[in-house]
C-alpha cells in the first residue's frame, strides 16, 4: 500500500491552546516531526494541545506507541492532550487500547477547546 | 454522512486492526491455559504501575529473506521461535488481529491479544495481570544496504508493585528471551550466529501509584494459586501450569 507522508502543522487556537493538525500516514517514522510540532506548541505557551486527526489517512500500531510517548511528554509539562476528528474506526482503536482514558476524544475542535 | 473517501475514513487499514472488545475471551480449545486472561481487560502502557521503558532488540539477517517473507513465517510459527523457557499456547494458524492467546513464561501463565498485524509487522497488547502492561511490536524492515532487519520493540511498564520489585530479574529474563527468539528466527532463514543489538530507554520515571491495586490480578500469584488448587478441581484431562 502506498505511504502518504505525514505532515504536522501547529495552529494557535486560543490563548494557552494549540492544535497539531495531522495529515497523511501516522507511523513510528513520523515521531520526530510530531515531537518537533509538540515543542513548537509548547514554545507558544500551550497548556492544551489538540491533536487534530481530521486529515489523517492511516495509522499503524507504531503510531499508537508514538502517541503514548507524546502523552508522557505532555504530562511531564503539565499539558492536557486531547484528540479531535477521529473517525469511528480510530476512535474504537483508542478505546480498545484504553488510550481514551488518558486522551479525551472530541468530535471537533470546538468541543476540544471546551476542555481548556 | 462522512463526506470523506473510504481511504480517508481509515478504511485502508481496517482489516489490520483488532475489533474493539471490552473484555478478553479465550477460544474454547485454549481455555485450559486461559484462566488468567478470560474476562480480563487489556492493559496498555498507561494502565501499568512501574516506570515506562522502551526496549528494542534488532538483528540484521542480511539478504536471506525479504521482510514480508520473514514476518509471514513469524506470524505462522510464532511460538516455535520461542526459547524453551517460554511456551506460547496459540493455535496453529497464523497470528491475526483480535487473536487472544495464552502463554507461559518462566512459570507464569498469562497471555496476549493481537492488536495489529500487516505484511511487515504485528503488535501485541497484554491483559490485566500480565507481568507487563505493554505494547509489543514485532517487525521486519529493509536496511539501507538492502538487507532485512528483524526487530522487537516494546513499550512496557511493570503491571504492579510486585512485578516492579522484580524488574531487575524480569529485565534480565527479557534480555535472554527475545535475543534468542530473534536468533531462532534468523536461523530458520539460514542465518546463524546473528548479532542482536539491544537498546533501552526510560520514557517515564514515574510510578503510577493509582494503579497499585493491579496486584489483585497478578498472574504470578494467580498461577501459584491455580497450581495448588489443581487437586481440588474437577479433572479436565490436561495440566495448565
């Protein structure tokens, strides 16, 4: 299956909140990009980080491992990590792996911002 | 209705992932060994107790076989490549997403669930009570020189305070078990005396005290209990310890 390179764009949402918009294929190979995006969001003073999965096309189990590592980084910095835009398929994977107990899931960005 | 295409909708990989389940269930023919899995929940790395480690074992087997071929073989004969200190009680068919399989390692009977599987990798999650709350990925990839690299990568925490106290021992056990597995897999493809590299990184030094009560599911204690109560249970014709 063709790999669609992932991009991670950091977008300011509100004072103290930033989104990381993820597009393409999420695998362990994009760990460096995701961590760089997190650094950028942290530098902007974000205490709430919204992972926006609306543009994600595919994720493998390496992607789940990467999200766990990101979650630990956020916890260390007292940041809240939430997710929005997951399809039903990936929402179920978050539930199956019990990641949803640590990363709250929201339908869209507005709902995610309410977590601030 | 979601306007996105099936591919954008995450359908491209739907068959690679296990379907969502709340509790694990063991197939009837594996029930004898499934007493520490049946009815348990999955316990990922955020549901354990101890420090979080990322451990990676790799072995370069050169051009003996493609990553796809090695992984297909690994999925079909997973337990056969284990050293004798462990026993995988899976079925004879290949590892597939959603499979739940009991295992016995260093005398402790527990199990795994297959979370994900594709042509070049497969991933296990552990149930409550397993020595580790872990996400373990077995994979093969092409090296820059065109060869094949076998890899086992795990994100794991000890499940409870007892297993955390035993971490120096279990870590040493892992350092024997998984390199031997990679060597056995390499040997099956005609590569002998392969060198296994190991890398360990502590991702989170905190212990998750809110999960101390995981000890009630401790598979080690329950295996001992199960073994000692064998004479008092109806005979099933098969020993399970």
